[in-house]
C-alpha cells in the first residue's frame, strides 16, 4: 500500500501565495507521474498540474504562469507553489501519484488539503 500525505493548505488573501507539499510512502518502486488536482464546491475534480519522473510538466490553462509544480525524486515528494492566488482558486487540492510496484501501476490519492482565497 501507498500513502500520500498533503500539507500546506490554508487561508490566504487574493494575490497571496501558498506552497503545497505531498509526500508518498509505502511500497514504491518508482512514481512515473505525480500531480495535483482540485475540486471546488459543486464542481468536478479538475487537473491542476502534473510532473513526470523526468521533470516534464503540464498545467491547466487557468494556472499557467501562476503555479509551479516540482518534485524531489529522492523523497517521493511533489510540491505546488501557488502565486497570485485568486478567489476562484479556492478548492480542496488533492495529490495524485501513479505508483509502479515492480509490475503494476496504481493510482493513489491523498485526502486533500483546503485552500481558501478570500479577503
């Protein structure tokens, strides 16, 4: 089994910044892709950003230029630096990891961390 533990959410004013972290632990051979998703009240979960083991990144259009995803391979940890936050960024942010356990790739989710952008 694999556990994902997120941290770093909270309340911030518009224009502010937050940094989310997600650490994976457990039976891990490698993690080809890690990412962040978010879900606002009444809306579907949506992709925010992903990063491969090789460092290739992708972003939702709504966060390009404001958010930066990065990872520490040695710590099985992924980060999301969020700058110039807007009220519409308010959501529960979930970490996702596609974990390779020798022969099988399994998708795991964290429990989520609340990000609230409000004055």
